[in-house]
C-alpha cells in the first residue's frame, strides 16, 4: 500500500512488494506474445519479393498524393492524441476517407497511391502527436508510448509535465528527433530497401531466440530481479491468449500505467476530504469531469453510435 506500506497482492513473494515491473509487463504482452503469434503463423513469411524497383515517385504521383497527404496529416494529428489506439485508428480512418472521396474507389486495394499516401501520413502524424499526452501528462496515448515511458523509467526519468523544465535537453531533443528522424528515414530506406527485404528471408527459428534473449536481458537489467522474467513469461502467454480471443491487449498495458496514478490521487483526495467520497460530486471541477466521462461512456455504448463507429473503421467491400 502506498500510504500504509502493507503488502498487497504479492502472492507471498517479497520481490513483488513494489508491484509488477511495467517493462516486464510491456515486453511480455507485446514482445513475447508477438513471438508466439509469429511462430504459429510462420508460413505467412514464405512469400518474399526478390527484386524491388521503381521506388522514386513521378511528378504525376506527387500531384495525386498532395491532397491525401494533407488530409491524412490532419486526421492523424487529431486522432494521435487520443489514448488507446488513436494513432492506429488514424491510418484506417484516413484510408476510409480517401476511398470515399476518390473518383475511382475501385482502385483501392490494388495499389492506389492515395490509399498509401493518406494512411501513411496519418500514421506518421499520429505517431508524433501521441508524444503530447506523454510529455505533458505522463499518460501514454498508445502501446508504443507506453514502451517509451518504460525506457525513460529505466533511465531514471519520470515522464510528465516536469520533463520540459527538469530535462530540457531531453524534451527538445525529442522534438528535434521528429524532424531528423524523418530525414534519416528517407536517406536510409530508399537505398537500403533491398537489404531490409533480404532480412525478411532469415528463418524465424533463427530470429526468435535472438529476440527472446534481448527481451530477457533488457527486462532483467532494470531491477536485476529474476521474478521479472517470470512476469514476462506469464504476460507473454496472457498477451498471446488475448490475441487468440481477438481482444486488444493495449488497454491492459494502459491500465498498468494509469492504475497507480488513479489510486494514488484517489487516496490523496480521500485524505484531503477526510474520507468523504461526496467531495467528488460536490466539487464543480471533479463533478464536471465525472459527468463528461459518464456522457462519453453512454454515447460510446449507444447502439447507433457503436454501429456507426464500427462502419467508419471497416473498409467497404
């Protein structure tokens, strides 16, 4: 317990007194689970492109991709801030929008340049705006940002609003890396795309032990605690099970990030209110935020809204 120091849910293991290691949970849910999934579907890697050519876009390609890039950037910037899968949904939303506004929707699914430029722009824009809640509030907008938080914690950096003042070099370095990273992608990907394709031909039975070893070393190096490796194995199988059941594992990881923050501030609020829970509904700010959260939940679960939301992110047949 964060205030009384009483062990809770440790299963009698003292090493879990401080709670589960976030890095172990993240690596298990996403890293190990993905390895297990790929081992099951290894045959999907058998189709490889031997030769790639015609990489540079023509003038006509630039003309046709200009508007989709602008629309995709706007969609990605807006959805990337949303917690959960905002950045992922941005690509699907952009693809749906481009298909609906296109004069030739039948070309989509057959290499239409608008169907590539729009979603890729949305994906890149969403990846950058997802840093906003992480750097300002310490809240990950998606699983990638959750892993970023884990990496910062490994280095002893607490994500949140104090990063800009206490770690200005890190803060502005992240901002600069967004621009430098895009330039490096252009420089590296075009001439080296043949090499990346060849890497895909490496048998997976060779790759997965190497990946497993790096994952284990990274997790163990955080606290030098062997029980973290047990947690990785458990959450790896749990993540694989969620994938088999077609459940999104990202909310589970976000729960591990937001759960301690929620509990700490809930206990703090209860102490300030002398144990009176009515303070949450009598104070205007907290009551207003609770009403907004309740309204969002009600709206999301309305049948008409739920059906429309599913239609937006499902490609038309």
